């Protein structure tokens, strides 16, 4: 589209959010996406999927973060940085907070109408 062309297509009002329940990085997004979407008047379409079958199809018998110790250690350091950056709480193991974030995701998807009221 050239700079002088005006689009008559209305902006999208939905965003598909694909996430894995066990993913650290999904957790970071789950904890922020509702506020971001609400601020922009966008509805979230929750799309859960599993990384495990994708890893297996690529020849891994476990998460690369488990199989490659250095990569796994980096992920936890990165999670600490990202949680600090976005003001997201997490415990020393990350487990309880991650579970809470995924529960929030499920609650939000299943009870979106009640949450908006």
C-alpha cells in the first residue's frame, strides 16, 4: 500500500493467542495479554496447544530446556529478568506462579463474560 492509499478495512478486533500450558514464555504472555487486549479493545481467542508432540516430531524425547542444561539454566535466568521487567510475580521455582498464570488463562477463557461484568 502506498503512503497516499487509505485503507477501508476495519481493524481486526480479535487476536488468536496460541500458548502451551507448560511454557515459561507462555506464562509471561498470559500474565500480560488481557490488560494489553483490553487497552486496545481487542478480544482474545485462546488457542492452547502442546509443544511435546512438536518436540517429538523434531526428534527430541523431552524439552530442549531439559535436554540441554545450559539452555535450561539460561531460560530460568531469562525468566527472572522478564518477570522483573514486567512486574510479574514468581516463586523461586517458578512452578506455583506458572500454574497460577495458566489457571488464570483457563478462567479467563471460560468465564470471559463474567470477568467483563
